[in-house]
C-alpha cells in the first residue's frame, strides 16, 4: 500500500508540465486529487485521461 493512497492532494497548475505529470503519478498511486488550472479545456482532458487509465474508483 502506497503512503499517498487515499490522501487528498491539491495540485495547482495541473493542466500542463510538472503539475500534469504530478497529477498522473499521484493518481496512479491512489491519491485523491483536487486539480486547479487556468486552462479549463486542458484540465478536463487531464481528468478524462486519468479516469480512462482506471486510476479512480
């Protein structure tokens, strides 16, 4: 069991770069994410990609 599993993590700047990579990595580790970004369209794409990967229950 991951130490981050079921922890809530807030990520700002999640629509690209380090924020996006961090969101994907933490989702894969079982964290519960709260994502924020200026570009809503890219943020929605990220959420959809995380959901498609099966990371969220």
